[in-house]
């Protein structure tokens, strides 16, 4: 199974938040930015977890997603679960 990339996350967030562009800043500016600062609220992240489950087969419980604050942390969580399942 493929791992999740920042580009995957950008696309998924854009689709879930109803945005055409998602966050378009360079990766080094985005990876450690708070989702809140990027304009994504908890509802967008909950919808994102459903899409991640569809695309990557990774289930992220609601209580875990509320603790994930940055794109880097979410990508690490998803990829850690993918690796563990392999």
C-alpha cells in the first residue's frame, strides 16, 4: 500500500473543505503549521479522516484526530498505521 504524501493531504483537504486550491504554500511552510492557521476546522478534519479511510484503508478515531494539529503529524499518523498494517 502506498504511503500518504503532502500532495495527497492537500488534495483530500481541498475536496473535503470544498476549496478549489487547498493550501498552496510551500511544503516547508505548511508541514508544521497548525490546521487552524491553515483555515481547517475540526469538521474538515473529521471529513478528511473518512476520505483517508476510503483511499488508504486507515481508520483514525475521532479522539486521535482532535489531537493532530499539523499536516506533518497527520501524515505521520497515517503512514505509521499503513506501515504497521503491512
